[in-house]
C-alpha cells in the first residue's frame, strides 16, 4: 500500500460506483455542450455575437467622443478666460503707462526740478504694475493648466474604465456564446 492508501483507506465499494456515476454525468454534460450545430445556426449565432460586439464598440466610441468634446470645450473656455485676463491686464498697463506719461508731461510744465523724481516714481509704478500683471497672468495660467490637467486626467480615467468595462462585456458575451 502506498502512503495515500494508508492515510485515506477506501471504506466501501460504493465510492467507486459514485465516481463512475459522477464521471458519466460529466461526460453527458460535455457531450451536450460540445455537440455541433448546423452551419446556418452557427452563422446566426456568430452574426448575433458580432452585432453585440459592434454595438458595444460603437457605445464606447460614442462615450470617448463625448468625453473628448467635453474636454475640448473646457480647454477652449479656459483659454478664452486666460486670453481675456491677459487682454485686461495689458489694457490696465497701457492705461497706467498713459496716465504716467500725462503726469510726467504736466510735471515738466510745472517744474523742472521734480523731473527726476516724477520719472522715477512713474517707472516704479509701471514696473510694479507689470510685475503684478505678469504674476497674475502666470497664476491664472497655472490655475487653468491645473484644471485642464485634472479634467483630462478624470476624463482619461473614465474613458479607460468604460473601455475596460466594454472590453469585459465583449469578452463575457463572446465567452458565453461558446
């Protein structure tokens, strides 16, 4: 006797007959599952499965298209907002420069003594406004870039999850047909 026979001795002959009965049932089930179908029926089944796979693919493509359009719209809105901000800041700078220029001209007409001080003050104001405007534009660009990146990341994740789900649906549909 080997080790397995010593550890698990056969209690009766009924175990053998149970094995034969279960094997017969499994064989019968396999014969039913793998029985060939007529060509027309097989083509019909394949056509149905291909239609389901095509529909799922179109559904995923539609979802990807919608997400892409949404993302493009968001990017366009952010770019428009950023362009408006840049334009407003440039207009502010132009107004500031224009005001400073008029102030300098009036100061020159009034006194020649304060020319150096007025020019220095105007230059400093312009420099500060340019720095502030540049900082504001940079901050807006970073914010818009972050939002676009977050939106893109979220949309990519959603598209990937939907594509994965569609893939699994197609796989399960394909496997269940065979």
